[in-house]
């Protein structure tokens, strides 16, 4: 063993982060205070967006975006099955129904040709199209932008894996109607739990801000019923308590100062993996590369018959590999409620059957990568038992 446990992902917290949180703890605001707005402004400026709306989690951010898009009972939301369940769940929270299209083998992201076909065959209009920048690969949103314009759908990019990713010289965050990020501890920066939606639409931003705070307004100009005085408030729509705290925002704001360093190190580690695993046996496939990849994950593919053996062996060596993901349509809830079954989306299912996410986080050193690669290659060279 390397002498330490290597999780697949891990936060990187330094003394500046701790001091930032301690300052909030010693101050007057713990939640919904000035740090929230500063953090939102920092992320919006980083990505080049006009508005940023923070939420208590990435899932809450997805829910807020679906609400702002107007998803309601019976609406269809088109997504890839190769994603975390929250992508599609967020549509169900609003009363919508999932519509899946398979992934591209070249990108592991939603296939635009298959997405177009799914929209054209759909029994009713599609309200939202939500491609996912899986593992940090910046999915090309142009064909989905064209499809959304043609169908009248709202385009939401699930970029929970892709903070800092680029398409050419443009950072992910502005090319969809709304772009959703996550700040879970394994992501590029963390707020412990948290998420954010970027948009250039004032209407969407206003809708999400209202939604994350119970649908309650306090300004006289926003009241529907008569305003009674400065103590008054009016709930004008249904909403949730999805606000991000000042403590979390202070941590996120401090982390943003190292965002580019985190991103650079992730790309260095991915390059080291590619070098160490070059010419690997038994059909090992490395993830698709892109100059703008942000490498939240380094998902490799091994032949399915070897996956369990490789997974267990790596874990026994202190390497905390993970699988991302069980295709959403194969979860029991989706099978029972919507009738999905194995074979519906064969590319996603085939990829999932052999996927292993190797450790990748800025706190790793070069020796860690070589150790992981060495142990993976060793188990792949073992003969299969028939």
C-alpha cells in the first residue's frame, strides 16, 4: 500500500478557509447575510454570467432551475441517463416526467442526434433540455441550443462536474439559459454542501431567488395583497427553504481564490494518469479528453467481467475508487414508476457496466497517481477465470 487512503475525491481546506468561516462565526450573520451575495458575485464574475443564485445544495439548485423554467405536471424533461439521479429527480419534484436519450461514446455526454430524435418522437412538447457535462467534459451545447430554439424548450446545463471547464476561450456558465454548479466536498471548490445557478436572465434569477426562500416577498412593490407596514411579508408563490448560509458562502468565497490552482492540478493529475496507463491491457479505455476539460472525475472503463475484481482489489489497497453512475433509468423507482428497463439506453448501460472512477483531487501527489495506475494495471493483467 501507499501508506494512506486515497478517496476518489476530497476537499482541500487550508487555514485561510478556516479563518474565513471563523470570521462569520464571530460576526452578526450566520445565514442569508452579506457573504452570500459576495460569493454569488465572485462565481458570476469568474464564469462571465450576469446573475448567480446560490442554493443549499446542487440538487436544490437543479430544483430551482426547473421551477424557474416553468416545469409543471405532465411536462417532459430531456436528460441523459448517465448522470446522478438528481438531474432527472429535479424535474419530478416539479411534477414533470423524465425523457432520456442515450450518450455519445465519444464524449460520454448526451448525444445530440439521439436527443433530437427523442424530442421529435415525444408524446408532448419538451419543456427542458438538460445536457450534463459528465466528469467535467464540456459538452457542446450548440446543437442543444438549436434544438431548444426549435422546440421552445428551456436549455439548462447540468455543470455540477464542470466549474472552470471551457469551450474554446469561454468558461462554462453562460451558453445555456441556466447553468447549474455543485459545491459538494468532492467538487472543484466546496461550501460543504451547496449549489448555484448562473443565468443571464433577470426573470429566471428573480424566480429562483423567490423559490429558494419560501416564495415570500418583503418589499411593498412585490406584494399582491395590500401592504400593511414594514413588518409585513407576503407569500406570493410556493417555495422552499433552499438558502445557502453565510458560513458556507464564506468558505466558498475563500476557496474561489484557489479555483484556478485546483483546476490546474486536476489537469496535471489527469495527464499523469494518461501517461501511466498508456498501452494498458485488456481494452482499458480512458475518458475522452478536451483542452477545456475540468476533470472532476477520471472515469476509466474496463471490460465488465473485470470490473468487480478491479474495484475490490483497488479498495483492498487503500484506493477508494467509486462508480459513476448507475444509469438513472435503471434505478428501481424509475423502472416501477415510468416503465424503463435494461436495454433502453445501451451505450449508457455498457459504459456504466465497466466504469471505475479513479482518485482525483488536488491534494494527491504524483506518486499517488503512479501507485493507483500500478495497482490497476496489475489486476487487469491477471487472467480471467472461466
